[in-house]
């Protein structure tokens, strides 16, 4: 089959997406859990997500700062079981974004994910709104500890000084890092194309960042509808893998 015939069978929205990417010199990607589900990492809010699985405590409670402080060992039991991203590999979306950055077209990845897969795929400028499992620090002396060390530990991981090690992830009841927020706002405000993908856009304040975009093309790629679909220039309800493999 010729290339032209192949293109005729492609989703016209995906063809438009490809054109927008080709024509845009400054793209910012804003992604959520849906970016990593195709790597096998479970999301939180879908019917198969973590919030709909059974534990002694609701995941929202386990992933709170109060729970971490009061029931640290129980927190780590859940954390090691469900949030260990070291065993997962980046997917086509992660790799295509890294390619776009290398070509000078993508200026930043803003992510709600904590799995570190964007960096594993080769992306350099990744703004992690909710922190990362790859960074861990002693709450007593501040010493850095690797994710491999934390996920491989038993019970409550502790530093040589005796302090409790905490993952550098934003738990419920904790504030986002103002520096990361400011960098994300600046990147989005300067972009001429914003690709928002794999997120329901219902978690604030992260989802509010989309309001700072004033460029040419707002593209939303998500399996389900979002509250911002009416504001987008292009909405694609397809899997991210299918969309990004077309680039």
C-alpha cells in the first residue's frame, strides 16, 4: 500500500495533530497518569485504578502526610507494592517526546506523574508537579537516598543517622513546590502549542495551569472527555500510543 493510501486510512484528527506538531516551533507537553498506563503503571481514578482497589485504608488516606507520619510502616507497605516504577519501561509517548525535545521543538514536559519515565526515555527538561520516586531524602539530616535503596529496604527505611527517609513526592495535605509551579507557568505561557494528554484535568491546582496558555494550538488527548474540551483547538479521544506513534 502506498504512503498516500495509508494516510487516507488514518484518523483525520491525528493527521491534523501531526501537521500542528510539524508547524509549531515551541511545544510544551502537559501529561498525567494516562501517559504511563501504556507502560503498565496503574492510574488512580479509572475503574481499574488504585482508588478502586481494596486495602485496609483508602489509597487517598495512605498517600496523605498525616498517614505517613502516623503509620509510616503501613505507608511503605503500600508504596513499595504500588508505586515502584523502577520495574517499568518508557513507552512510545515518552520516547517521541524525548525526540521532539532533541530536535528543539519541545521546550518542556510538565508532568503530574512521579515515575521518572520521561527522564528514562531521554527527556532533559521535566517539571514534576508532584515530585518523583527517584528522589528520597532523610528527614533528619537531608541526605539523598536512591529509589533502588528505598524500594529494596524492609520496614521503615532509615538513614545512617537514624532519620526516617521520605520520598520526594507531594502527598495529600502537602503543597506543590512553588518553584516548579512557576517554571511550569512560564513554559506554558511562552508555548505556541500545548499538548495536554492522559489527564482528566480535575486535580487542582495542577489542572489550572492550562489557563496560562495563550498560544496558537491547544490539543487535548485523552481517553475520556475533560472539562476543557470546549476550549481546545483539537480533541483526540484515542490512546496516546496510537497518536504519538504517528509522529
